[in-house]
C-alpha cells in the first residue's frame, strides 16, 4: 500500500465518516486537532443536500468542533446551485425542488426563482411551471411534492439530482437515500436525472478549486466505494476508504476500482497523521 505522505489537503465526506446521524464518530475532536497540527487544508464535501453549510457548522459545534466555518463546507446542493448558475440565467429560470433548506437556500442565493406545488405549464397556461426540477434528500417528502416534480418533468423540465446515494447511514441504521426518490421520479417519467454529486467529478473539481492545492497533494476521504472513491478515481486524486459507514472490506475485494488506502475509521487516520514524518 502507498505510503501515507505528500498530503496537503483532504476532501472529506461527512455521513458515515464524521458521524452517523446525530451521533459523532469516536475520535472526532482528535481528528480535527490532527488536521490543525499537520496544517492540512480541508473541505467537507457531502452528497447530503438537506442542510445548509451554516447548519453543518452548527452540527459540528454541537459535537465539539468549533474550528470549521461555512467556507470549509461544500454540499451537493451548493455544487448544484453553482453548476446551474453557470449554465442558466438565474433571474429567468424557474426551479421546483424536492428538498429542504439545504437545497432551497443555495438556489435562492444564486438568484433562481422557486416554483410551488402544482405550478405546471399546461396548454392554456404558460410561464407557471419549472424549467428545472432539482431533487435532493428530503425528510419532508410528500405525495404532492412527488406529483409536482413528475408533472413538471413530463412537461419538459430538466431533471437534476443533487446526488444518487440510494442509502444513508443514520444513528438508527442504514435507510433510504436521495437515489430512492430519484428512482421513483425516473419510473414515473421515463427520464433519467443528471447527477451533480459524487461519483461525478463536478463536486470534487469545485472542492479542489476552493482548496487551491495541487490534486497530487489532495486525498478524498469517504465511506462509499460507489460515490466517494469512484468520484476520486474519476477526478484523478488519491482516496482513503473508511470502513465506518457503508462499504466493507468484502466490497473492496469485489470492486474493479480501488481506494489508495483502507482504514477502519477517523481514529486510524489521526494515528497515521501523527506518524507522518
């Protein structure tokens, strides 16, 4: 296995790496202290689009981490808002979201107009419906939201998914993720979504730009082979799989792509950093 050296920056997943739901992973405070001691820059890049960067900062503070600010946070929702703003004039673009504040706020910050339930273009009424439907993790999901998204997509709206994670590790166990919602909409419309989050390289490329560190000195840390690690492979950066979330050692053996390193959890990363020359 490659030596754990030449590292100036981490792109770190959160769910399954730093916590399970509201339960911090053991060694969380020591891990962030090791980042500080080793002068390692970091971006916390998550596919979970339900919270705003400010809400993630507050969540970390509740876990005793007070050295992180919003500039360290990149969610698939903020990545989606940036991606869409680069390709559409926000002031003239209407978006319907299946999601929570974590998705709503970045789109509003970019200047997009958000449409409401059952606002859909029809043969007799135009300029009501959405140009784009964006779907992110939504714990307030309702039949009406799914119906409005379906109607807009069938009327011609572009279909965007913040991420395609089919499952989510929580303090209650592994439950359904945003990919399950996307699957329902895809079955209802016959349209496949464009995915912005991992394993697509978009969010990693945005993180690299924020870090300002050479990709050869950057490592992605995550708990999922099919998102975190595959995204790193597609981006051309090294990766570290932690076995504290979704993927297992058996999954690694069966995979046709591999992480650079495999460790049990963030405590092992902390020890490896302390042993770095």
